[in-house]
């Protein structure tokens, strides 16, 4: 058993974020999700927020705090891709991905840390990707944004670690979501050959690791990068 907490998951209306919210709900936590569109799973509180806008993040946290009290666990999951070989990538392709995936996580973590410092308790979990440390042709923007999350979590650990707050990174490999379902079957088969586990993961397999990192049992883990990638990124 773990203590029931107030959880906020960004981008909880679909994909991995929806699965994360679902797992927390199943354990009896108070779960809020941010969404620009759509809704989180039944039983969660959906608040509108765009992670590129600090004002909308502040408003979302304020709404969650009014309903459930201070956020004790934050999962910065919202993310986007805009893939393109570097020579053809525009400044806007690069900065918009950084602004959502890395600066967005910074804004969310900064806002969350206010309440966590007061409570002297907090769990910060950043959703990165195997390509953050492995690199990926056509994804210099995405890969840079995802490796930046490691420096973010580790610096937050150094700043806030003595206040009962942990900050960790979860780095998923290929996950069965809308994104991977769109890949041609031949390409999916090729990717699967390069994954020691020989398959993609379900979103629930990522979610269960995140739920554990937020649990009472994981209180001494901070600044870690936890791969959930079937062995794809081994050695990083
Ligand atoms: P989806 O594309 O299915 O969902 C992305 C989520 O992020 C949506 O909820 C989306 O909201 C939200 N989002 C995007 N931009 C913003 C923004 N500016 N403000 C607020 N919310 C935003 O992605 P996945 O579920 O596949 O991925 C979730 C996370 O996991 C991402 O960070 C991704 O990089 C990472 N990841 C995914 C992998 C995979 O194989 N799928 C592998 C490794 C990492 P909306 O619906 O409104 O657009």
C-alpha cells in the first residue's frame, strides 16, 4: 500500500499520459490531468493547459489545488515531435519541440515545486525517450529536448533533494500508441528486430513504472534515468 496522493499528469487525454492517469486511479489516488483537448480517464479531473504557456499551467495547478489540495506528484508527459533531417530542419521546427518538451517540463516542474517545498514532499517524474541518450536521425530537436530532461531532473534533485522531493526521468522505447500504429508494418517489423525484447511495449508497462517511482517505496531514488525500452538503449 502506498499513501494516497494528489497527482497531476500533463497530456493525460490520450496515449501514455492517459495510461499513467489510469494506473494512478486504479490505486486510489486523486488524479488530475491536463489536456488541450479531450478528457482524462473516468474518475480523473481534467483541466485545460498548454505547456508552452506558463499562465495556463498556473491556472491549471490552481484549479487542481482547489479541488484536491496541493499537487504531490507531477508527471511531465506532454510532448510532441516534428521530425526532419537536420539539414532541412527550420529554427521553428527545433525551438517549438524544445519549447513543448523541455521548456514545458521546466514550467510544470517549477510551478509544482512551490507546493512540494511547503509540504516537504514531492515526486517529479519526467517522461523522456530512449532517443534522448541514443540519438535518432531525423530527430535532433526531439532527442535534444529529451536528453535535456536528464539535466533538468538531476539539477532539481540537487536543488530540492534535501526537502523530501525526488526528480526522475523515465525513458520509454517504442510504445504501442497512435504514433507507432501509424508506422508502416515493414518499418514496425524492422524496429522490432533491433529491440532485444522483440516487441513494442504497452502504455501500461510505462505507466506502472511511473506509478512505482511515485510510491512510498521509491523515496530514495532521485536523479535516475529509468529505461522502459525492452533493452533498446542498453549501455546509456
Ligand atoms: P501522444 O502524441 O499520443 O500524446 C501527446 C500528449 O501531449 C497529448 O496529450 C497532447 O495533447 C500533449 N501535448 C502536446 N503538446 C502539448 C502542449 N503544448 N501543451 C499541452 N499538452 C501538449 O504521445 P504519446 O502518448 O505517445 O507520448 C507521451 C510522452 O511519451 C511524450 O512526451 C513522448 O515524447 C514520450 N514518448 C513516447 C513514445 C512512444 O513510442 N509513443 C516513446 C518514448 C517517449 P493534445 O491531445 O491536446 O495534442
